[in-house]
C-alpha cells in the first residue's frame, strides 16, 4: 500500500479521517529505540489516558521489519557523503503493515514544519497516527515521496533521533483528547490557546513573604477578573514572546 502524494503545501487530509472521539486514539510509533519510550508513556497524564482507554500507543522496532541476519536498517547514501541513511524497505513494510486505511503518517525530521499548538489540536481529531522516528542522517527520499502525509519538527535544533520529538507530539496531542485532563476547559485556557501566552496564576496563601495576590483575583468579580487576565496575557506575550504579540484574546490557537 502506497500513500497518496499531497500537492505542495497540502497538509490537511480528507475530513473523513477526522472523526468524533468515540474510541481510543491509536498512535503507532516506528523507532530504532523502543526502550526510550518506557518512562514517558508510563507516567502522569499519558499513563492515565492509556489506562482509561482514551489513548492506545504501540511502539514498534524498525528492525523487526528487516529480513537479513544482521537486521540492517541503514546504508550509505548514493553520491557519497557522511553518515548513513535509513533504508526504504523496512519502513515501507512497517507502514504498509501498521497504517491501515485511516492512519495519518508523520515523519519526525528537522526538515519538517514546526510543530505548534494549532497542529496538536488538528492531530487530536485524527483516529490514528503513525509516527516515523528519523535516525542517522535521515531517511531515503522515497519514504517522503510515497509514504508520508506530513513532516514535523519540534524546533530548530538537532537531536540524536526522532524518539524525543515523537514523545513531544504524543504528549501534546494526548492531553487535548476529551476526558484526558478531566476538565476540558484546562486545555482551552493554557498558553497559546488564545493566541497569547497564559496569564499569571496564583493559589493560596493570598500573601506569602510579603508578595500579595492581585486584589482583583480575590474580588469575586468575574468580569474584572477576565479583563485582568486578558491584559496580563497580552503584556506577558509582548514581553516574553514578541513574535506572538500580534495575537489577541479570543484569536484561537497560535499556529
């Protein structure tokens, strides 16, 4: 099974694949380092989502899709150059085995578009994700051409392999699934969810070492509290993330 190729800039797949959440989201991960996922997937919110049947994550070793005695997954690039590339055969076999008809296949690579909260929300509407973790100097270009629906990067820096980016994507997406956080309002009031950074927050005690909670938050006046939060979020964004300063309260998720 070969994935259809998207036109340049076409990253949104057919709406038929974006289903209402009636069953657990399925995420398959293809990696050379399965053991790296044990801790992050077995703790905190992700562990609870899995235990409650809201998220189904499976980690697959790319070497399980090889057929030589050395379980070879890489080779030298044609034309010369440093390092090794992941070979196409194991990746094609793995994707054709795991993807089914509905999976959105994503390659984690420094060359991908930057992963942002808007994209996390988009992916949270998918029924099935298949994440391919890049390694070495990358993957054979035919993987990009024939298998991949999207390419994502978590930032402008280089990591040892794509396992950590895959964990970031899983965490960011999973916490947006209905029921995962308990209170779905929590994810809507976080940083980036209004096009701005999140406003300052306080809890008890109302005064600590001479530092007092703003009176407006103690007043019980919801309209004034909302106004204060909007103003503080705007101020915080301008100071700390001027690249986002064009956002406005209610703009929606920063993309």
